[in-house]
């Protein structure tokens, strides 16, 4: 393949722009905010799970407390009715009176036991409510950190994407001045060689693979016509000759 030396040198400009686009893509993908957001989201998921568990516990305690308070109220009402019967004087049988007094005493003990249960449940519910409040605050704090990191990431995206658009446009302009067949070969090699399809020959060294050409390879390059498109024998990239090639 042949191409004017100026066209080959312009290929280096295209390569430089492609390298910049690769760098921008890598920068976008490897922003520190990505790992930060991922880590914070893991923390947030764990905290939300803990919060749901605490809310469930608080809800269970609330139902348990409500039931225990109703049980206390039922016992209290029954004891009040028994006491009212006792005080009314309507019961005259000594045995019935004794039985009623025993029942009132039993209900008093039962009420005391139930009230102890209510207090114990209230303590557990209060502890659960404190846990809910603490976790709610922590969830809010982590979410704020995520929002901040997301904002920084999006700002970085905007800057990177703006430069990418500018470089892409410049690449379109420059590549349009390169012969189609040369550009096609370059794009093919770039896809095969990790994004580098053309490299400058600088001081007898290929800047693509960083290897110095041996004497035989140098003589072949020296003998090639100025418009001949030469390739590096080591990496097979397009080797662009300049005044600094050391030939």
C-alpha cells in the first residue's frame, strides 16, 4: 500500500486522538466515585435490612403491648365486678363469700403479673423505637453521602463527555483527510493491537512495541519509497517515518 508521507503523518494525529478517546473512556469507567457509590450502596442495603427488622420488632411489640393491656383491662374489670358483688352484701353464704374473696385475690395476682408483662413489653418496644430512630438517621446519612458522590460522578461525566465529544469531532475532521484504504488498514490494526494501529519510528525504535529495529529491518525501511506504507516486523503496526526516525 502507498500513501503520501503527509497522509501517513496525519495518521499519527488520528492515533493520538484515538489514544485520548481511550484515556477518556478509561477515566470515565474508573472514576473513584464508582467504588465509593458501590460501597455506600452496600452499606445502605445492610442498614435498610436492619431498619426493616427493627421496625418489624417495634410493630410486633406494639401488638403484644396492646394485647397485654387488654388482658389487664379484662382482669381489672372482672375484679371490679367481683368487688362490687362482695361490697353489695348480696352474697350471704360464707362459702360463696370465701370463694369470691379467693377469686378477687387471684385476679389481683393475675393483674400484677400481666402489668409486669406490659412493662417488659413497653421496655422492649422503647428499645426497638430507639433502634428504629438510630437506623433511620444512619440510612439518611448514607443516602446523603450517596447523593453527594453521585453528584460528583455526574459532574465528572459531564466534563469527560464534553471533552469526548470535542475529540470525536476533531477525529472525524482529521480522519477525513486520510486516504480511505489507509484509514481502513489502520482501524483494522487498531482493533487487533490494543487500540494502537500506527506508531512513529523514533530513533530506530517502534513506539508501538517499543522495540528497536535491527539492521536488516532498518535497511528495508531505508530502501522503501517515501510513499510506501511500511509495517513494524515485530508488532505489525503501521510504522510512520519522520525526520526523527534515525534512518
